[in-house]
């Protein structure tokens, strides 16, 4: 019976983590499609429209994250995961199907809403159904599926993109290549949709609902802003925003600019993107091994400090005009440090630090803040890169990481080996269940 329960726990966690897989794929696939759909829609000479295409899904993320917590606390975690699967499926079909730029962006927005819902619900659901002793590893599975989705998008993009130096191949890229990059998401989205009907509702949601703990009454609605929750909410907001503003995700969203700036052509760019994707997956496996041994706090400090050093070095190399393998090595090092620290540990901490009473809403607020950070990071990078150069941009990211290291050293708690109820009592001062 115990083995059956353990196997079933792994199964439902993996199904929920498929939201992370689609999150990663949908988020990164646009980077490889970017050179081709821009030519198809005739926006290659319009930085404004290029920015619109890159940020439409991120705006959808904000909407999805904003509504996810309230709806999950009212209707449960399971229906929202199913809804996210529907949104991913619709977006995957529509983005590749539409010939109109406005409809293309609407489809990207729909997928973004799915990302926002899945990014808030998947780690929270996994934390609520997992035993204490493996909770960190189980929540990190969500990050593993995210990076596998990222790698899948990178590999699909590389395989579908034909030789850009051959006119006939480039014509195929512009007419069909970018469409198939988006359509490839349809299969895993449909699998996620079917499997989402097999998972049970979160026991924490059922318990809190049974105890009459909700977020729709006037008595409960202001509780999130009460003084006893303020410190833990601010910590969650800082962790969420820092995961984006540490700067690593611009490497995925603006891989073309970063690798071309480091001396590579477009074809070489695709190869280097896959290299970073492989490093991302391998070092997320390292996180699965270390998160229950080293702890969340230690890994967050390693991530902030390590990235600060790497970005300072990367900025110096750009300043000196260096190109080639060294630049790729530094980028891979940054991805590797992020993958074993800030990537998975952020989601684990956010799923752990909030009391049961406010977890859904607090998780949604922090996920919303994370996507605001992602939007501002994505939107600001081209302007920062143009004004300050790659060197100045990465030096700013290094300074942000240094500040975050000092903040986390002072404020980040250790949560490994503690039940959600123990953490609630420790971080808030009382147990409300």
C-alpha cells in the first residue's frame, strides 16, 4: 500500500509538472521562431512591433497569474490545471495557424494566460500533495519539466530551421518553419489535458474548504495585508522578482542578440542555444540531488553570489571585445548556476513559505510579480543593450545579484525538513489549521 501511495504521488506530481513542461516550451519557442515570423509579418524593421510580439504572451502571464490564486482557492487546484491545459492547446494551434499579426498575438496571449496559471498552480499543487521529506525534490520536478520544455523548444527550433544561406530553405522557414515550431506544442498539451482529469484535488484545499477557510468573505479578504503576513509576503515578492531580474532569462529570450554579439552567425546561434539548454537540464538534475541536502537558503545564496561573479566577468569580456568559445562558456556557466539554484529553489520556497489560509492568493501575487519582473526584464533589455552595450547591461545584472545576496543572507529562512504546518508556525507565529 505504501509503495502504491508513493507511486501515485509521483504520478500526480508528474502530471501537474506537465504544466511546467508546456510553460517552458511556450515561453522559449518564440525565440527560435523570431527571425522567421518577423520576416513573414513584415515587422523586422519595427522594434515596437517586435517588442509587442515578444511580450504579448508575458502580458497573458500576468493575467493568468493574477486570477489563478483567487480561482484556485474558490474552485480548487485541479480545475485550474485543466483550464491551463486547454489554453496551451488552443494557443499552440492558433499561433501557427493565423496569418494575421493581430490574431497571432491573441493566440500568444492565450498561451501566456496558460503559462501564468500553470506557473502559479503546478508548484503549489505539488507542494500540497507531497510528503515533507521529499517535498523540495517534488517541487523541483516542476522546474525540471520547465527546463525540459525549454530544451525541447530549442531542439525543435534547431531541427525545423533550415539552412538560412539557401534561398529556398529560408523561404520555407519564413512560410512554414515558424508555424511548425508552435504546432509541435500541441501533442504534449493534449496529453496534459487528458491526464489532468486523472489527478485528485489537493488535500490542503479540501481540508481548508472543509474547515470553512476561504478568501471570499469580508472577514478573510484583508488577512493577506495583516502585519503578521507582511514580512513573509515581502520575502516572497523579492524572491519572485529576483529570479527574473538576476538576468539569466534574457539569454533565452534574446539568444540571437547575445550570441551574435559574441561573434556567432544565426546557424551557430541555434547550436549554442541547444548547448545552453542541455546545461540547463543537467544542472537542474543537480538541484534535485542537492535541494534536500544543502537546503533552500544555501542554494539561493550560491545562485545570487555565483551569478554576480559570472556576470561581472561576462561584462568585462564584452567590454574587451572578446568573442568565441570563452563567451559561450561564461553563458553556459551562468545557465548552470541558475539551473541548480534560483530556477528550482524559487518555486520551492514560494510553495512552502505561505500559510495554508493565504497560500493560493499569496502564490498568485508572487507569481504575478515574477511575471512583471519578466516583462520589465524582457522589455528593458534591448534598450539597455543599445544604450549601455552588453558589458554595461551585464554589470547591472551583477550589481542586482550582489544586492540580492546581501538581502537573502539576512532574510531567507531554511525550510528543508519542515512540514507546511511547522513552517506556518515558525514564519507567521501561529498554526491556523
